[in-house]
C-alpha cells in the first residue's frame, strides 16, 4: 500500500498558507463542544494543550510525572533553531529548510520541513513573549550560536538549559489554562492503551500510578505527545521514565510505525563508567562551538592528555571535514569517534572515548566567557566524572539520544488511525534519518503551538464524529486487555528483575542495531529478541500488587513493550538496505566510510502495520519526492 | 581513584500515606565509588527484589540534575551533603567505607507522602497556576527583536528561572516555606518587561496560593539557599517581599507597571 501524506498542492512556499485556508474551521462557539485528550506534557504536549485550550477546546492532559515541568524536554541543553537571520549571516527559511533536509540525509518530507522552517520564527517570538530568558548581548538583543550541520548561527539559547526554559514557558501557558478551567491536568497517569471506536481514536486507558486504578478517558480526538523510544537501548540520555508504551500500544491498535531504525547516536556524551550505570549524560553539541575533538596520533597512547603536544594530536574532525570542522552533524561525528576508537586510538580507562578539549578556547576568550556559555554543562561533567574540564580535556563518547522514527503521520500530523494525532519526538516527523542539533525543540513547539491548532480543527469540522462515552464496549475491551497484561506480569513470580532484562535487551540492541549494523547482526538480533521475551514472561519478578504505587510494575510493563518494539526496530533496520543518517549499514558505505544511500530503492518512508502477535508486520511505503532540494551525496568536507 | 565500599543504609519505609512508617536498615556491600547515589539505591533494590522484598520507592527521572523529580533527605540534608546539586548528581565517592547513611523523604504538610521516599508536590503546580506565567496566547507575540532587555537583567532573570521545582527549599525550611520557589518565578518575571502588566496580580495570587497550600512563612533561616541544587539566592526572596509590599500598596491591576523592579 502506498501511503497518502496529504501534502497540499502548489509551490512549497505557499503550501501551508493554502492548506490553512482550505481546512474547515470550527467556529468559536462550537470549539467548547469538543473534548481533546493530550497524552504527555513535554514541549509538544504542553504547547498543544495550552494552545488548544486557548482556542476554546476542552482539554484533558495526562502527565506521567508528578508535574508537567518534569517532562524530558527539560533536559535539552543547547538551543533552538530559528530562521531569524538576526546575525545577518545569510540565513533564511529556505536555508533552514535546505540544511534540515540535507542533515536528515534526504529522508524527510520536504513539505513538512519547509513548514517547520517557516514557523520557526514564530516560535522564538512566542517564547520571548512568555518571558523565556534567552541569552542577550549588551545591546539587549538576542544572541545566537552555532550548531552542527549549519554554517550560520541560528540557534537561540538560555545558557545550557534551553529545553528547561522553553518547557517552563509552555508549562506556564498550560498552567494558565488549568487556572481558567480549560485544561484538566492529571499527573502520575500512564497511558496503557488506545481506544478505537468505529475506526476512530476515541480515548485511552490509563493507570493512575499513585493508587493503581485503571481509568478510562474519552474524547473526540487523541494527541500522543509521548516522546521517543531511545530507552530500548537501556543506556541512553533519555530519562528513566521515557518509554515506548503509548506509541507501541497505539501501533497495535492500527497506527503505522515509521522508520523505527532511524535512531540518533549523539557524539558528545559522558562515557560509560561502570556495570551499574543507569543512564548516560549528554554534553551539549554547543560545546563543539569552542571545544576541539581529538585523539592521540599514536595508538594506545597512555600519556595524560595535557602532556601530549599538538603535533602528536589528531584533530580528526577538522582534518577530515575542513569546512564544517568540529560542527559536522551528529551522525558523522559519532561515526568518526567510533572509528577512532575501533582503530585503537580511544582514550581513558575503557578506551571508548575521545577528547573534547577547551584548552584553546580558554586561552582565546578566557575562563569567564566559557563559564558564561557552558558553565552548567561543565559543572555537570565535573560532578559526574570528578574531573575539571577547565583543566583537563573532557572525555566523550557517542550515546543514544533521540529517535527520528515514530508513528507515521500525514501533513496534518494525523496517524493512520483517524482522530489520533502524534506530535513531537513521538511522530516520525521532519528529521529524516538524522536530526540536526537544536531542531528537536523547534519541532516539538512547531507541532504544538502552530500546526495542531489548525489541523485538528480541520479534522473535527469535517464531522462524522458521533458521541461516544467511556461506557462503550471498546473501552471495556481495552480496559480488560490492560488488566490482563498487568495480571500476567504479576503472575510470573520469577527470579530475575525487570532491570536485568532491560539491560540484556539494551546490550543486544546496542551491539547489533547501534552505530553500525550488518545483515548478519540484525538477523541474529531478530532471533535473540523473541527468546529474551519468552524468558521474560517465564522468569521476571514483579513484586507487589496492581492496586498500589508500584514502580516495579510500571517498569515491567514498559520493558515488556520494549521487548516487542525492539523486534520491529531490528526488522526495519534489516529491510532498509542502504545507509542513511543515523542508520549505518556497514555493507553500504563509500570508500571514505561515509553512509551510502540508495535513492533508487529507498527514497521512501517505511511504515509498518501491526498484523497481530506472532505474525509478520506489513511494510508500507510513502515515496519521498524531492522537488526543491537536489539529492546528492551529503558532504561536509 | 575507583574502589568499593560497604555502607549501611537507614531508609524510611511507608506503604502509603495512611499507614505508619519507620526506618529499615540495609547493608550494601561492595558499592562502587563510581556509582551515583541513585544507582546505589538501584543495586539495593535489585537485591531486595531477589530476596522477595518490595523495593524502596523513590522518585527520579532525568538523572542529570534538571528535571527536579528526585528528592531525598540524606543524613538530614535535602539532596545530600554537598549543596548545589541534586540527589541524582551525588556520587558514592563522597562516602567512606562503613559509613551509615540515613535516607528520608522530603517532609512537609504540603507534600503528602505517597510511598516510602516519594511525596506529592502538586502543590507547586497550584502555585504556578495562580500566576507563574505571562498571559500571552499563542499567536499574539510581536517579533522577538522588538523587546530589548539589558544583558544584566536577562542574566539575573535567568539566575532565578533556573529553579527546577524540586522542593528541597521546602524540605530544608523549619517552617516548610516555599518562598524561595515562589521568589524564583516572581523575581524572573518582575525583572522582565513581559512580566510588567501582571506584576501586582501575579505576586498577590501566587502568595495566596502558597499560603493556601499549607506552606509556612519565611523567617530568614537561609536553609533553602544552602540546599538549593541551582544555588538560587535568597536575594530573590528579598525581591519577592518588595514586590509583595509594592503590590499590596498599589492593589492588583491598579498600576500598569513599567519594566524592571528595584
């Protein structure tokens, strides 16, 4: 089946305006007749919930943490892109569009990316109006910095806490609507199933994490804003509670999952230190504005980094990519770090690290300036490693950070289940096979503040959405299914913990579907995952009961879903017989070890349809046509 | 540099708000000093589960000091011994062999206990809902460059805005006051022109919500600043007090304030 993305006709610059005009409107008095359910309250969810409530819709927002302010968007550090061209360095909507399509290795939908670039400028306006304290220069104007994959400075930032400040802005807007009674905010709720009635998404089943009660929520439309699936690797920069359950359960109810193999390995994270490590910590890409990446020229050099003279250092990014230098895109930088370590040039106790060195920048601009720009990041590094990055080079290594894949959506952000919209990292979105730095915040907020308020209205105004209450048979069926899954997990009473299974799964996926992937490795993975899943249901130990605050049960449910999802991830990686962006199949590379795309056979989105347990999922395609950007071998030399 | 230590933990266990709670003692042997404090608790929990005992419930999420989800009073101090960091940033290298460590939840009337070390901090949300924002709807904003904000004001607003809403200030305060939390938001917006139109309403409403939630008054103990993981200064409480008095004098909405407070 070929998927219809419903891309508006006409020139790319006019598509969004034309589409907004063509969409039917819901008149102000009628908006209050519609209930909208927003699952997840990070950047995408909070901005959507607030904006829709401002328009007059009745919004119910479910939040997995104890407050929307804790969503993992808060951990985004470096910044948010916008085509403002304030620095007068040649930026434009067109250039941001072009950089994003190229950065995504030509695997994103042109029309979506263009819209993203267009609304990027409105996002900055909105956030400034909310009081987000972006960095400013002495004249009082907004400051910008550079991020990977771009040769202009278009990134707005609030120290190393940009995600935090943007999220608190959206959280403020959401809080204002809670106060007005337009948003019902429910904290510590986890969505465990989607309810589909007559082919349309009409609600969810959620678990109240405090008392364990299973609850039903009905609405005219459901928005999933539940983030990515990076924790399938166990070790990632994601927060502990980030999970795939909401999107996976929606997938099982009919939403196609697109490009799950597009996972982003971020080049600059603090390396793994020990066996019991629970997460990896990102060091913002913005550090590559001033930090220089290097390894010793001599293999296995054990000298302290400061004792290695310049002539014996290999600043390999500057050497291999002179025009972008340390600011090559993430996929390129990560692979280069892996290559250096694989060849024996790695540093530190595990030899799985490279240096990110501020020595030259400290000499050039002084410690005060560096502290002002990156202070909290360098402190964070110091806390974790017990090493002072003002004195010794940081050690960094790539780590799983973001997932470009997600539920397939059309131009309206609607999935293959009518009435189910997917926003932010949870959708397969605008980043193609590799996301550029500072673009995740942009996309989450674009979806929530500016896209969904228009497109949701179009769906609702088209009509045909009959009244459905939580007493519908479909709600009972979904609730029974959730209860059965909870009981099944509690009934195993095995000897191994969920954490042990999660760690095993993560190691398998990282080894065979991480930075380098091969046909043989993926086939091995496709055998190993079902075996591990089988063991899980025989040996897992989940103590306590369902009707209580039970973190072990929460985790077991999430890992159970990862054990299903991982198989689709591996299958997608196997079937995409090319390398592109974050998906690097070792069989498909250029003589210089760069990703080699196969545009003839793979210039498409792969969207997977769930066919039932034990049955092979069906792979559908959405062909990608490039009318505005010329497909070339990506080069950052 | 790396090594292992044996420690004894005294941990507050309480099934739910209605049940009685008490300390239980656990021996943790061979704890790697490279581990974070929460990773040490993970290991203890693994061990407990292997023995068929319920793991210790504790809140955590990002594990890099920004989400504000983790809490814990460790040896009598919110977020542990060092100050300027969250519990998730505390590492076991801070401890010595045979140390005894007491771990308790954040205790305050406005933070009812959920289980073990987990408390409900929704009262912070209700304070924010009362006015911790600029009332601007999506689409209303003018171009971002229209508004000029002196660098020192933007920086000072950012110092306040760094609050992660963890509640350590409340846990540390003998009065369980949340004045530092309220001050962080009031001070951020009072220093920015965007906050001007609602300047009086905001502080009055947020303080009313603060008192209504059951938080106590500030008596200048400065314990909040000492434990704040983001080093938010009590000078913001001084600004909050000035803003409050000013708003009382002017009345809510009576005065369309110009940008910037004293």
